[in-house]
């Protein structure tokens, strides 16, 4: 289809799915609309990055990647802010309707501004349906099994069977991609050290940051008592740190210091922010939260912007779409596993500390279900001790998550320091295929 046509098709699909979500009358219809939104986003996100090298010169590309990353991250607080305001003033379907003017504006801008698709002299290979099914089902099974671990344990059949199926499916996927003449995922890209380690760093960062962004809004709302709009406002320090880091990483820092210095420093700052947040307790105020969120955002930007630029610089000119799609896929997988795995850790920490002594079976089930349920039961029983216990249990689970995020970020910092290429390697551009590059290195 070409970059431009497929990107515009994804935007149009995103708009139509948003309209479907606004008109939904049941939970199942909302889930179906969200699934179609995911299909649209799967075209929009990697292709919007893949088009950057076609629009910007090589010396401008790092700055363009930084702006792209910052703009993408800006959606993190804009969603809770706009969604929270709409939920406070209108019916819930308005959060879907908000996407329609955005999609219309994006379509208009894309038609007007994006370069035309290049005509292909060769015939397009057939789509690898089996490879798609193996990869998609394998990831789905992995996430499903991970989500159920805190409820059922590792040995339960509903956990063990999906995880075993994921191992088999993903192994089969890798084998097929290595043997297929036109693979969906060109594994030869990983022969370039810049692509390999830039992608792995991005996965580590997404895993940690998405885990943090999963727990923090719940903490701000359930424990500190903010509404949806107030929660969105209080996430802004993280984005402020990220925007500052993106501006610094694109211009003065990376060219002067190199990625082997900037990325480990960013990962260390991300780890410091997460570990500082892990010192929270039930009486901690928002000022402390804003401090460690700012540090976390700063580290996030200093790590992910240079890592993304590093990957973009390693891609051959005729394969940017495949390369950026692979980068986005593994980044999203890291984010999904961050939410699933760290969300499971949050649930484990909450269940380990929450008190249900003296409650009826139904009330105990509601309390153990989640902290919002515990607050409701506490209001009905006028039991301030129960609410305090639930909040302390949630903070305990959050601290476990933040400790894990900090530890993962520190590990990533050490790996980046050891294995990222030096400044001389990063300054070279690769206009050859991954196979030709691997042969030249050999």
C-alpha cells in the first residue's frame, strides 16, 4: 500500500472505531471498539516514525525523533486530563468522540504534508499470515498467563498452559521468520549492534515506565483522593521532565557526550526516581510524588530519545518501515508486559497486606478485589481503619512495583554502559541491508 496510504488508512480506521466506541451500549461493544482502535494504532505509530527519514535530512533526524518521542509522550497526561474533564462534565462516550476531530485534522494534514509513496518496481511479496498468527497468539498467551499469576499462582493450569503455549508459539514464530523468504520481522536487523542494543534499551525503559504509569494514577486517585482530571494534572511533572530531557538529548548532550554516556545516565536517573518513589508511605503527600515523578520523566527522556535515534540511524534506507515497526512492536510488548507483570506484583503486594478481619464473606471479597472496593465497604461501615489498611496495602504494592522498576533500570544502565557502541560507531550511517552490514563487519 505504501507508507502514506497505510498511515492515512490507519488514521481513518482509528476515527471510525472511536465513533463506534462512543455509540457502544455494552461492555463487549466497548472492548470490540478498543480492539479496532488497536489495529488503527498499529498502523499509525510505527509508520509515523518510519516516514521521518523521508521528510528530514540525516543531520535533522535526531531532533525530529526527539520531537516525535516527546509528542507521543504528551499523550500520557493529555488522555487523563481531557478524559477526566469530559467525564466530569459529559457522558462517558464523549471520551471516544474527542478522537474524531483529532483524526480529521490528522487526515487533512497527512494528505497535504506527507510525501507521496514511491512506486515499487518489484512485485510485493505475499503477506505471511501464519507468521502473524504465531506471533500474535504467542504474545497474547504470554500476557494472559502473566496477568493471572497473582490470583492463581505459577502452578495453576490457567497460568502454566498459556505460558507454555506462549513459549511454543513464539519459538515457532522465530523459526519461521528466520526461514521465510519475506519475513514480517527481519531478524537480520539485530546483527547491527546499534539496532540490537537501542531496541533492548527501549524495551527496558518501556517496561519500567509503563509499570509506573499503571500504578501512579491509581495511587493519586485511590490513596490521595483526586478525581480523574486532578489525577491527570498531577502526572504532569513526569511529562515536564521528559520534555526537558528530549530537548537536551536531541541537541547538546548526545553529540557532545555520546549515547554510551547519555543513555546510562538517563537510566540511572529513571532508577533513582523509581527507588525514591518506593520510599512512599500512606502519609506521603503529593510534593514528594511530584519530585520523584520529575526525576523519572527526566531519566525516561534521556534514555528513550537517544535509543530511538540510535535505532533509526542503523536502518537501511529501503527498510525503515520494517525496522520501525519491529522497534515499536517490541517496545509495546515491553509496555504490555510491564503493565501485566508489574500490575500482578501490585496485586500481590496489596493482597498480602490488606486486612479483612471481622468482615463478612461478601465484604471481604469486595475489599480483596481492589482498593476502590475497600473504600466503598469502609464508607458503608464507617470504618476508617479499613480504608487506612487498604491504602497502606496499596502503597506497599506500589513500592514493590517501583523497586522492581528501579532495579530493572539499573540493570539496563549497566548493560548500556557495557554494550552500547561508542561515538565513532554511532556517527556512521548504514545504507546497506542488514545482511551486507553483517558481512562487512565479519
